[in-house]
């Protein structure tokens, strides 16, 4: 018996490592998974119960149960459709028939459903039905299912359009709306007479008696235009008439269509009503949208305010009129001298006698005096910025900014209005006004009176508003030295009141000094308190106010060399100190004393990428022994770590490659010793070392997968294939080294294999040797049990070779975090009453995050208890990098500003609490053997923890 078993085992292993020809295609992996009890054919069984329903209400309840637990196998879909169709034909109640058609739509969205057959079945069911609700639901089903059919099936789409045209004669508004929507979505793209005929058909419903049909007709025109249909601009007059509609749903859609026509045909000429004067279509459409700013409906006003910002080709005189409530003279049609003389003769009005009709009011205009814009549209932005609803004001600020970006003259005119919005009662509106002024800063120069209003907003309690003002002031140009002095003094006073704004104020004054060197120069003696005859006291270099002034002056000195001779010797010493402690805030200056000169070191050099390529190329040597290759990998890892600290342009790629090499070293170390084959026979220390190495390997794989952004498909699949190796090694270790159940790790491994196969096929990449062998062996496996899978993986892991290092990709960036506050450098302990809660202010800058929802705060107490905190989404704010735009486009750059709640019982002395930023990776917990409820999820630290000294005090007992 033993001989037979041995023979079978040898045969099994021989079969496992059998070589195949590389030309054979890789078989698709199909795993047998048991379906959970209670699902499967439950929906089909419920549908079968419709036959035994005794009443319509019972059938409706059954259908509702089906929709609640809707799940069908692909093989059961035709039978389910047939049973639903049969019950539809015999059902007298319209509500039940509506629900059946809704279920047919859901069935069509299932994987493996024949959409065309379900559409045809729905059309057949509607032929003999006369209920408006049923027909409307049928059209809705046809509309949804038709979107699943590719555009290449033009015959089917044309069939749906023809059916919709036939049902357009229905008296129900719901049916007409769905038919018009089908025409807009499914009409095959055409030109010429066919397109014109379709437009005429839809335009017939512009004047329908039902507002919902009118609204849908205009929406259909917009949908057709989005699908590359050419709209006839002649419908503009009819569309403008609909702006007077009584229903806001119609006016909203018409506004969009008017704006669309204006942007599509901006140079077309249209006649003004009641005259022969022509103006550009975009100008007339702009006037119509401006007129909607005085609409009674808030939704129409908000939409009009948003649309104004999209009309970029409007004439300058129309733009300027939106900021003045009175009709400007250039917006009136000019009359000839002959017309004016004729008016004097024919007026017949008494006046002073010096001139005919000299007392006639200017606002009373006759038919010959035509305005280019209606008086109701004048001052549209003024009306929008003064609106009682914040939605309208916010949209008006955004549109004003969009138009100002393209028109410098309009930007200067609108400056006063944007500055006035700094005093709005709603914080979001204030923030948008501040950001808008920052975006148009290249077109404007701030006057002193405007600057005074802006600086008044610095007293705002909201930190977001204050920091927005700092960014805006850093971007704007100031006109006078007095204005600059007022700005600096206000910023310094504000820093005393809000010391947490220190970093934002530093960056603000850095940009102000670099942009205004000619204005800073006269203020240098006053700012630095330099006396021509007497030596003044040396300021404290740790004083934030003094650092602000120093940053301002030193950044101005880079562009104004005459500032440097004015500086005192101690100021030059302070420059050397700040250039070491805050290198990003001060420039490199050429000082007269060579001992204080800073060495200019470029941020990036082209040789870095060449060096990185050479390091990786030297590793592609397959002839080396394992010991030599390990030494090469270790040396390359050290070089790459050093390179990531030197050059920021290739830091992400160097860090990624270094981490990948580290994971390969751990993998080769585990495989070389061979302890993983029989972990149950190892000594305690060896078993612990093996377990630690496998744990570190899995952590490296998680870092490679979740710590980097900017991956190409090649790097992404390479990382996933390496993690597949690590999971295979972990599965073998669990099966061989313990008696615990390995079902969860095995199921997780098989799921990863399936996902890996799908990812490789989508990317069009070939698997490496290990992955290809896993695919091949698992594809012939009948029942993937943990023991069987591990026996298959052992020879594959033993024969697998190290994977080639991915080629450098300079787009890769590594996620990181920098804790700004608390600094962890204070000697004082934070004291609070034991058992209560103390809030610790926390601020961190997060760079290049792939998924911000994974961010967690980790608080570790001295008794080794760990608390994981999920930050509120409102506490994660976009962080504006001062570097290049390319760097800021890779991943999410965020600023975390929150309060960490600390609580504990009484301690005998003050101890340190560690606070850290980490990424939560729940994917790592799926394959764990012991997943206890409430266990701490897998967390990977983004930075080193900061220590806060805390001393909980006992409760004072008083009488």
C-alpha cells in the first residue's frame, strides 16, 4: 500500500512540472465555487409562482419580491423572459404590467442576456396594450435596453426611432416624452434632408400644450447636437419665444439651448425685434441669458449665472453692460442727423423754446430708438452678486471669473465687484471670490483702497478663508509702496492673532517679495529696523514675525541687488541659518562675504535618469550565481535610496525600484534556505524568523501596490505578479506549518489568480514564468483544495527565477506624509483630567495619494493600545504645491487639518503618545486565517510617528 501511494505521489509531481510548448495558448482558469444557499434560482422560482397567483395584488407582491432579490443565471434568462411575457398577456391590471416591463429592463442589464430579443419581445407586448402608463414604461424599457446595443447596429436603432414616431400620436404626456427621448438618443447620425426632417418633427412639439412635452422637445434638440447632429440656426427665434414660458422646467432647458446656439453659431446675424438692425447671434443670446438673471425661479437664475461663464466670444460692450444697471449709450442704436432733425420738427411738445423736445425724458424711447440689449438684462452680474440665494451668488462669481480670464479689460472692471464679495455672509461664496481673484491676478493691479478691503477679510475666523487670501495676495500685483507696507503690517498682526497660519504666511510673503522687489527696496530699513548711526538690538531669529520680514526681504534681494548692501551683518548670519532650516523659502544669494555664500544645488540633473538606467541594466545578468546576484541587488538598493534623496525628478522611480529589489531579496532569502518546505519541523527561532520574513514580504508587496501612483500597465501587472508569488509562498507556509484551516488564504489566492489573468488579458501582456505555470496547472485542477493547490505550488516556487526589474518610469511618485503639527519638540506635557477627552491639533501634508479614503490616523498609547481614527472628508483639503504642474497632477496632494482626541486613565508620570498617518489596506485582511471581529485592519505607515507628551491627572475631589 505504501509503495502504491508513493508511486501516485511521484506521478503527481512528475505531472506538475511537465513542460509544455510555449506556442500553446494559455487556458482560461475556471474555478468551481459553491453558490451560497438561498440564491441560485430563487428569482426564477418566484417568477414561476406568478402562474399560481390568484389576484393582481398577489402577483404584484411577488414581482416586488423578485425585484428585491434579483439574481438570474445566464441559462435561466430566456425562461424568465418567457414566463414574464406570458403573464403580461393574461394580466388585466395595468400596474402589474408596468412592473413586468420594468423587470424586463432589469433582466436585459444582466450578464449574458439577449438584449435585442428582449427589446423585440417588449415591442410585441405593447402592440395590443392601450394603457398609457404601460406604454410609457414600455418606451422607457426600450430606451434603456437600446443604450446597451452598440451604435454599429444602425438598423435596430432606426427601428426604435420609427416605433417612437408611431407612438408620438399618443395623448399621454409621459408617452410623448419617452418617445422624444428615444428619438434623441437612438436616431442614427445623418445629415442633409434627413436630419432637417428629424429636426422639424421635434420642433413641432415646441408649442405643445403640456410643459413636460415642450421641455423634452428642447432637450431632444440638445441631445441630438451632442451626438454630432447639425442644428439649423433658424430655430433660434422660436426658441427665444419659449423663454417667456410659464413653467420653469421649460425656461431652464430653453436657456441651455439658447446658449448652445450662441456658442455654435457666434457670427451669425440676427434681426433685432421691430427693426432692421442686425447683431451677432452670440451677443443676442448673451442678452437673453442675462435677462434670465431676473427670473422669478431660483433654479433658472442659478442656471443663467452658470451659462454666462460659458459664452466666451461675447463682444466687450455687452460684457461691460453686465456690470452697469443703467443702459449705456453705446448699447443704443445711433440715429442719423436727419432722423434727429425730423424728430425735432415732428415732436410737437412745448419746452423752453431754445430747442425742440429738450425736456423729453431720455428713457421714453419710441420705436425708432432700438436697444441692443433689453433694460432688464442690464447689470446681470450685479443682480447675480446681490441675489438673496447663495447658489446664484456663487454661480455668478464663477462666471465672472471665467469671463475675466479671457478679457483683461473686463477683469479690471469686475475687480471692485469681486472684492466686495469678500464680505459675503456665506463662507463658500467668500472662498470662491478669493479664488477667482487669484485666477485673474495676471490681468489686474490692486489699488490701495481695494487692498484695504481685501486685508479686512483677514480677520475672518475661518482658516480656509485666511489661507485663500494668502494665496491670492501672493499672486496679485500691488501698485504702491504704501500698499505693500500696509499688506505686510496686516499680515504680521494677523500672525499674532492666528499663530497656526505661520507656514501659509511664510509662503505668501515669499511670493510677495519676489514679485515686488522695487516696492520692497524703500521699506528695507524700516522693516529690519536699520538705523544709519546706531546699532540696534539683534532680533530673535526664532520670532515668526522677524522670519516673515526676513523671507520678504531676502526674496526681493534676489531680483534687486541693491538690497544686499543695506543688510546688517547679523541679518546675513540669519540668512545662512534660514537657508539651512528653510531652504524652500529663501533663494540662493550672492553675498559679499564668501563664507556666507550658499552652494547652489540644482533640483534635478539629466544624468540622474542615465544613472538609474545603468543601475537597472547592470542587474539584468542571468549568468551570475545567487550569492553574486544578491550582492548586486543589495548594492543597487543602496545606490537607489541615495539617488531618491538627491534628485526629486527620479525619486519616485528610484524608491519604487529600491522597494522592489528589497522584496526580491527577502523572497530569494526565504527560498534559498528552504525552511518554507517543512516549517513544522523547524526550531522556535527559525520558525519565528521565517514567519517574520513572510510577513515583511507581504508588507513590501502591499507597499509596492498601494504606495505609488503613475504606474503604466507594465509596472502594475509586474507588481501584481510578484504579489501572487508572495501569496503562493504564504499559502504553502500556512498549509505546511500549522493545523489551522487554510480555506480563506486558498480562496483569496485563487481569486487573485483570476484577477491577474483578467488584468493581463486587458493590458495585452504576457505572464512571467511563474504566473504562466500557475495558470497552466490550476486550469486542469478539478477541485482546488488548499492541500492540492499547495502541492502544485511547491515545485513551481522552487523552479521560479527572479523577475527582471521594471524599466524606469519617471511618472511614478511615492505617497508620503509630513506631520507639521504637533512638532514633538516641546518639553511641556499636555495635561487633562483622566477619563475625559483632550483634543490635540493635528496638521499634515499628504503627497501623491492614490485613494484619499484610505487615510487613517493611528494613535498608540504607552500601554501598547492602538486607536485608529478615520478623518472626516471635510478635514482633507486640496494642497496647492509651489512646484511644477506636472508634479501636482500625479495623485492627490492633500492637507489634513483635524483634531486628534486623546483619552486615558491616570498615569503615574507623563508619557509619550505616538500619532501617525497610515494607509488602511483591507485587501490584506481578506486572506488571513484568523479574522476576528473588531480586529485592527492592516495599516501601513506613511511617515515616522510624532511623539506628544501627555499627563492624565486624577480628578480633584472637592467638598
